[in-house]
């Protein structure tokens, strides 16, 4: 990992120190994704089969997972794993139900009632990666809030293996969360299929889920096309920022850094600490633990683009973290809650030495589909609200219009919108005319 002294850097160097790997949307990536999307739109299922053969090295026929595959998947899984999936789903549901938006009704003036009603997005598309490792936990994180929101149809895409089948745990998690259709599709082609529809894949109103740079780019492209689909957020390669004080356990800190580095070579991990001794200890511990990991080669590539940053204080560490806006923020300090008020931008925060980021990935109850690449400055993680539309309703009585009509007419006149003004004043005049 690269060692940096934050206070020895000028502003340009600080920006470079917090730069994400492959942050820019390279022309080659943009064009390649655009070509895949165009091919899927033009040739539908035939294109999906050809692209799956090319990129996933599998033959798809049919594209949709059938009932026999669900049954076989469930039968093949260890009962302990199935129990863990149910346990995690229940805890995720418990938190997401409690945090879900509620209908609201308020009298804003006598005779003026304003309400907010909630409606689920009709058809949603979930993307569950399965490149270097399948992610049944992502099926839970996406499927549970969709189920709570009451979406009419939930579609899920996940890449098939060379044998033409999806990961068994992903299929089981999808079934547990009430997903209606699962398709053996990955990459930009899966995003295109859900955004525009094919003979097999229904067109979705909004797409959810993380993915590699190709998936993220595809989501961005379809979200800017009026004929495409909305998206949850740009959720790309995983990242974590840890703030640790001198008393932090270097073994725990190193483990948290590596838990994100093993996701992929384009993941990024950052440690901020006012203790140079702690930074030294973590650097040694990362090397020791990394050598023991099955995915050590992947983690090492991510570590090459990661940082150990010395800061003057914990308050400066918070300022640097807010500037970076991490997907995951871990506070391994003596009094982590004392730092919470200063945090402006983070996808999810983990407090204290007994709260590894891993619990949020799986079963604490929070959602692990979070904004990356600094989008935590303006985006939130997936929640039940992500799957809902909030529709306002207002009802005004005659007395209510007498109360707020003059205000409406005055503002309409100020904006020189005479028809707006008259829509109110004509009614007021009627109310003032004896019957």
C-alpha cells in the first residue's frame, strides 16, 4: 500500500491521493458498452445468446431459469447455508420495514389537506454479479426491499457459469425474497435486456445492483436515454475507508482493508490515522494476512492502488473522509459515536472494533448496495424507498381556497402566469357571488 503524509501534500497532490482507480469513463469502454446495448436492442434474444457465449462461455437455451433449476439449486445447498440465507433475509427485512417511508397527511391551512401516498414501481430489474465470485447476499439486499415495497414484478439477472446454470445460492436467495423471474445473463447485455426488453426478458422501469465497470457504464447509458430505464445509483467497484486511532487493533484494521481488497483488482482501500506507529503495524499485518488469502492475487492488485495516509488528528481524518465520500466508512477509534456528527458523506458507517464491514455485507440488516466513486455526496444506499414512487395529493375546500387562494394568485401574478392566477380568482369570485 502507498504511504502518504496528508499534510505534506499540496492541493493537486491531495486530489491525486484520493483518486479512484479507473475513475474516468474511457472512450473505449463507453463505445464498447454502447455497441452491446445497440446490438441487444436490435437483435434481442439472439444477441443475448451470442454475447453470453462470447463473454461467459456458456450456451443459453432457454435464457430464463426454469423451475427444475430452482428445485435442483435448493436440493444442492448445505442446510446451514440455507438457514443463514433465511436468517439474513429476516434481519434485512426487519430493518428495511422499520426504515420504510410512511404515508403522510397534513392540514396545511383550514380546509387544505395535503397527503403523500406511496406506490411501488411496477416492474424492477435486479442485477446480481457473479464474476470472480457469486453474490447471493446481493440477491437478498435487492430482493428484500423490493418485496416489502410490493413491486408487481421483480426480474433478476445474474451471469451463468460455463455449464449454463446460475449459482445455486443466488437462485435460492432469489426464491426466498420472492423474485418472479431470473435470467442467466450478465454484463452490459443484461442491463440492456432489462432496460429495453426482449422476447424473453420483460422491460423494467428501474434497474438496481452493483457491477463491474461495464455494468456501471451500461446503467449510466440507459438511465440517460428517454427510452431506457431509471437506475438506483452508479454502484461500481467496492471501496472502504478506515479511520483508526493509536489504540486500534492493527489485526482488525488489516482484516477490514483486505475484506474489500479481495472483491476485485479495481477495488480501493484507504486507512487514515494520526498514529504513524499504527500505520506501520497495519502495513505489516496486511502483508501477513494477504499471503494467507485464497484471493491474494486479486487483493494485491487492489492494494497497489490503495493508501495509508497519515493525518494530524481524527478531526482532519473526518474532513478527508468527507472529501473522499467512501462507500464504506469504518471508525476504529475509542469513541466512534463522537465522530458521527462530523460525517457528511458516506454510504454506510461501521462503529468500533467489533463492527467489521462484513456484517453489513451480509446480515446486520443494513443494505450493502451503496454509492461508490464519491457518489455518496449525493446518493443514498438502496432502501424500500428506492422501489417506491411518492405521489402527493391535495384537496381544498371552498373555505380552504379562501385561505390560500390570494397567496396563490399573488405568486402567479409575480411570475406573469395569468392563466394560473385566473384559475384561482375565477373560483374566488364564484364564492363571493350570492347564490
